[in-house]
C-alpha cells in the first residue's frame, strides 16, 4: 500500500514507476502539499486519513 498526498503525486508515480506498482495499492489522501515538514496539523491529518485504509 502506497499513500500520496495529492493526485499530482499519484500521477507522477504512475507515470514513472508503472511496472513497479503492479499489484500495489496506490491511495491518494487528497491533502494539499503545502505543509512544512512534520507540521503538527499535517501529522494529525495524515493519521486520520491513513487510518481509514489500515486493518
């Protein structure tokens, strides 16, 4: 399972690494990539959005 924040990230990965992505689940979290590294609000949002996809 691979998570990306934006659709643009997903498209770039699919374009560059299509063969390596076979059999992998690529999930876009629809989070704008305008946060600073390790921003507290971003970490909180990532935890909420990623949790939905984990068992």
